[in-house]
C-alpha cells in the first residue's frame, strides 16, 4: 500500500473535528512553518516537492507562487468550486478533513504573505460548507487563525465564501469575479493573470483544495520526500475519482505513475473490474473536457506526462469508464448538453456552438440524424477550436469553449460505426 | 421596513465586514435571504443592494447568473436529479423520468402543495453513489426507483427534517470568530516581513541585490 497523504485521516470517525485532527498531529506543520521557517523556506519546500496543481491545469505550485507580484496587498484564494463532471475528490476532502485544508491554506498564506485568505467552496456542498466553517471556527478558537498565530507575530484571517451554482466559477478568473460579488464571467488573459491582477486588482494566488491539502505534509516531511514519490514531473500522490461502469466507484489516492488505468479499474482493492462479461470501451480521463482514450491505452501509467503523450490529460484526476454496453453517442451528447448549459455566454463560439452541437448530437442519438450531420457537427466543433487539435486552439476568453469538442471529436473518431448505426437504424441501439 | 429579521440583519452586517470590498458579500447575503424566505424576493434584493452599496438591478443581475439563487418561489424541497455522464451511465436519466412520474411534475415545476420542486441538475460530485439526487443540497445515492419513492415519503412526512432543512438553508454553521484583524495592522506586518525577506535574500546573494 502506498503512502497516503491527503486521505490519511478520512476514514477515522469524526475526522472533521479539531480534536481528532490534533490527536493525529494536526497543526504541527503550521507551528513548524510559522515558528521555525521563513516564508521563502516554506516556498522552497513546495518548489522542491515539484507538486503540480491538483485542479486540472497541472501547473507547478512552487512556480506559481514565485510568479506572484510582490505588491504589499496580495491575496490567497482557494478554489473549492469542484464542478468538473465526475470529479468528486475535493468533495471528500472538504467534508472529511477540513482542518487539513485550513492548515494548508494558513501555511500558504504565510509563505506568500497573503493579506487575507478566502476559501471559495462550491455552493452545492452544504455539508462541506458546514464542515469547513466549523473547522475555521475551531481554528480561530485554537489560535491557529487570527492575530499573532501561535505567538509567531504572523496574523491572517480566513473567510469561507460559498458559491451559488455555476460550473464556470471553477475557472480562476471567473471565481475571482464571483468572489467580488459579480456574475462568473472569466477575465481576459492578458492582462488578468491572477498572480499580477487578481482579486480586487491585487496579485492573487488561486490554488485548488487538494493542492492546499498536500501542503501540511510537505512542510512536515520535506519537499524531497514528496518528490521521491512518483516519477518525472508527476510527484507525490493523486486522488483519483473513479466512476462510471466499474464495480467499485470511489476516490483512490495513489502514488503518481505507480498504477496504470487497467490496475485502477480492475484491481479488487480499487475499481474491482466491470460487470461480468463486459469490456472497457472507452475511458474519459481528467474530466469531461478531456479527449477519450481507448482500451489500447489501458496500460498507461497514471501520470501527468504519460496521459498527455497519449493525446489527453490527467486534468482533475477523474476517470470515467464506459463499458461495451454503454452508448458513446449518448455519453458525448450529454457532455455537450452540460457545456451548453454552463457556457457563461460571453463568447459567441462557445455560447452558440455548444447549443448547435448539442442539438445535432441529440437528434443523432434520437434517430433523426443524417450522415451529413457528422461533418456538420465536426464543422461546428472546428469553429470553436480551429483544427481540432489537442491541446486545442482557443477562440474564446477561457478554456470552457475549446473543451466542448473533445468528447464529440473523440466519439466520432473512435466510434464512427456506432454513429452510423444510430443514423441507419433511426435510433439508439443500446438498452437504457 | 427591513427584509432581514434582527438576527439575520446582525449576520448580514458581519458578512459585509469580512471583505475589503463589501460587494463580495453579495452572494453570501443572497444565501442568507433564501435561508430566511425560501427564495430571493425583490424586497431582499433591494435590501442586499443597500447593504453592499450597489443598485438592486445589479443584485438581480448577479443572482440571475447562478443556479442556486431563485428569484421565483420554489418548493420546500428542491429535488435535483443528476443526469450527467456518471449518473447517465448508471440510470440517472431514467431516475429523473421516474421522479417526474412520482411527483407528477416535469423538471422545473413545483407541486401544487408547494412541497416539491423538481430539477434536472448537472454533476453534484457524488459520482461514486450514482445515480444520485440532492434535496436542498443534501445528497442521496445510489438510488433505485424504490429508494426514491421512500425518500419522497420520508420528506412528505417530515421524517428527514433534521438532516434536510427547508430550501434556502444552506450551511447551518455561521462564522464564529473574533473581529477581523484590521488590514492596516496586517499590512504593517507584511511590510516588516517583506523587508526582512529582502534583507535575507540580499545577504544570501549579494550580486542580485535589488533584483527582487
């Protein structure tokens, strides 16, 4: 069994409470950072750890921190707006180990010298909001937040901000807009790189919940110990959220690159395989924005570069399995419907394109599509992401738009025959 | 006439005080208004506008962007059935159709007695329990049709009122903390920290003096 970092405590009864967290050595890393380390020493450990951001883009955390413009006023924002379909890892962390998140947030606030830290949590996480607010309240009472923390001379406040139901707010500049009390419209980059112009126009670091949750361990054990796990750029562990047509869907924390897709899906300790007699038809790694991979790629190790080399991405760490009884057309249609609903509407290619693609995909699934619809839908995709390359070209302010074609293009590329059956037989051949 | 009752008005003032710019309290205040009234009424939006220093239309403009902020009345129980891909693969679409039959309303509608509103929702990050549903953002799953019927029965007879508060009540835990450390004090601290860091870096690497 490999080392568990972020999920080490999640199965302990009352793991969300301060008393259990303290019994398990909680807040020792914050003490160590504040009382024994300089901010730059903390940052150096995170840099040495090589930890890639766990939100989806996979940018090195230490490098991100080093890019923060050193104005006097600067902020830390934690992105807990987990909404990428089939991603449910942060959900587990905020409900079952909120103090770990708070401790990581405080250590990071110290390292980057944040004036204030905001934890933006998806609004639908009612229990998560209660757990994180309770953790913040307990941490204040314990002296871990507020004025002169642990007598170190360092003071900072932490504010929990609830979202209100909008996928786009997971995009960091949209999240900042939302945190400013506005519609979640992504900002154009440049000039609005948060590390330069972020919350209230001040330099801002936006980090994911899982990223923050790793920080206490890194401070305790050192960046080198973290970097010793995994391979290449994929250091440490990763929380993989496995769902779809597997016997044991769930969150599995694994050392990066230590297992392959096949092992995660079939190992009785993890996915437990598929239903009797079925086989893997396709896997959607990294969230529904990612291109699909086929059964020929199941022996790929679960690592950042390994999945990128196969033409997809590890993204948010979610993995959806489709077996041979599931309809690829229907799955791709549903994903497009999601994007159409969640497009913020600022950019024409995304706002209009997602609607057209959804309509065409839906009529194919329902049996009223024609053969020319395949070219038509690909043409609509090409208008959003010209060339249909991976990574995609961008015609829009944010990456939601260019994410729309991934599933449709993958499905047509891998399962063209299945589309033709829908068209010729005027309906979906699968039972559902 | 104030929309917020005295207890919530006090909470509202605390929320406004948490941010360098009070407009940031807009969404938390909308949630607070929904917890008091079940949905976001015009009166609430007018008062929120005053509290954060914007026009009521700006509150509406923001609120209308977000799925969870309801400017129209909704049922006591907002039932959301997920049909996104992980749930779709496990029968989420069929569960939604069943829910619609059982409640006797299409998605988007409210039962005549005002008890239930049905919604088709996007992924709620509960995919290991697919197909799943949320009631006032409390999660249930995996659900068979029979489980769903039981859930509706339990809600009808208020057997779940401890775990599922009426619509609008999101987090039942409010901030309980000392007053915020004034930003002037924080910034004095940061100035000292930044100077000390600069001095340390200069001492380590005299050639790069002034570069950072």
